[in-house]
C-alpha cells in the first residue's frame, strides 16, 4: 500500500483506481461521492494541510 510514501510521492487517479480495483471513471465518481471533492482538489488540500503542519512543527522546534 502507499501509506509509507505519504503525500509526498506522486499519485495519479489511474494508480488509485488500479489499487482499488475500479475503472478510472467509477473511481472518479466514487471518490467524489465519498469525499465531496474531486481527486486533484482533495490531494492538493491534503498536501497543503501537511505543509502547514510541518511548518508549524518546525517553528516549535526553534
């Protein structure tokens, strides 16, 4: 699974669909239904959250 790679590794919708055993189109629809946001928007949001957490933790360690 991709957990060890976290959000820093490239991930495409096609890779996600293959890992989930879904067609690309079904993966798009299902992802939108479950998260309320498109795949690229979700990924961008999660990467931004991670960057903010890392910046905040960096400030605390100084």
